[in-house]
């Protein structure tokens, strides 16, 4: 277990920045997947990820102070996932 002496403000901030940077991996993966065959898109997953990111957009703006980088990350992801959803449904319909 961590004792209070092992956790400093610097460590907590570092973990927060790494987490925020890692958050961008989700939309980057979505952008990379735009090259894939639309028949392989899981439309349910794309819809869930788009809605999930939409709620995080709202949360990033509702907190004080507003977290604009997180908002941008989730706006990007929500848009990419919506595009993937549309690609997948159009490919599955015909």
C-alpha cells in the first residue's frame, strides 16, 4: 500500500497529465480505423463510444474550471465514432 509520504503533489499531477495524454489514444485509434473496411465496423460499439464521449464533453465543460483539452479530446472522439457509425451502417445496409 502507498503511504502518504510516497505520494506527493508532483506525482499526482504527473499521473493526471499522463492520463490526459493517454485519453487522446482513443480518438487517434478511431482516426486510424477510418482506413479499415466499413463492413468490419461494430456499429453498436461506435454508437456507445460516441454517446460516452458526448457525455464527457458536457462534463468537461460543467466542472470548474472547465477542462477544454478534455472537451476537445472527447469532441474529436464523438465525431470520429459518429462517422464510423455512419460508415458501418451504410456498408451493412447495402
